[in-house]
């Protein structure tokens, strides 16, 4: 059984070419697109966010260009959302995932061992690989997740939620606070 490749195989500074599906089918290296792992991109009280009722905004952004898998984004989203729901009894916050994983990751599987490889592998012939997952390419300074909320006493708690999930995202991350003026 072949497992999913580690994230360090994909966290390149420049994305691989031909990682998106082409509109012209005969030019497309990728015939099938893997399903989306991120369930929701907007969570919390959207109506209050639209009205501008939240005076504070905390976001996590990258300090270097990097690729992030959709599995990592979903893990971060679930962790932050769970902590925010525990902190705010009423849904008095708005959490947004600012990035969308467009790039399709491919893997040309190589088998090693006795006689398994020769029946399965094609070598470098048709070596484009099969679709394995999705990733988003982030530029330096791009915000990944943003939380809008009210209450100065909640700032340190929400910053601690972001510090907890920093290790789930590759590369160097920066947590920033902004006060939204009305």
C-alpha cells in the first residue's frame, strides 16, 4: 500500500507547471480533479460581519512563498473553529479561509522490491503522475485565515489559537492584529 507523500515534497517556492486542468482536453495532463477537502470557507455570523459590527481582526499570513496542501488548511480550519465556538457561546465571530487550493498535485509512483515494480511501472514513459491532492500557492505576506470579533479581552485568547495551529502550516507564519475603524 502506497501512502500519501509528505508535505515537504510539495512545499516548493515555485509551483510545478501543468498543475491545473486545461480547457483543451487533449492538452490536459490531468484528466480527473481530486475532490475538495475544505468543507467551509466562511464560518460564524456572516450578517454581523457584513454590517461591520466587529472592531477587531486577527489573521495569519506567510512570511515566504510556499505551497500548502488542502489537508493542512482543513486541519487548521477545524482547530481554529472548534476553539472559537468554545470561546464565544453565541456565534459572535466570523472566520474566513482566504485561499483556495487550485493546484493539483501529481505523483508518479515508483515501486521498489522483488518483482512488483516491473508489472506496474512504465518508467519515464507517461511519467506525469496521477492526481493525488490539491494545494494552494501562497505569496509572501498573503493572509490565510482571518478572524473578525469584538471584545478586547478576547485578543490574547484568539492569538493563542493561531499560535497553536502555526505548526500545521509549512513555512514561517506571522500573526497580526488590526483594529477596524468605522
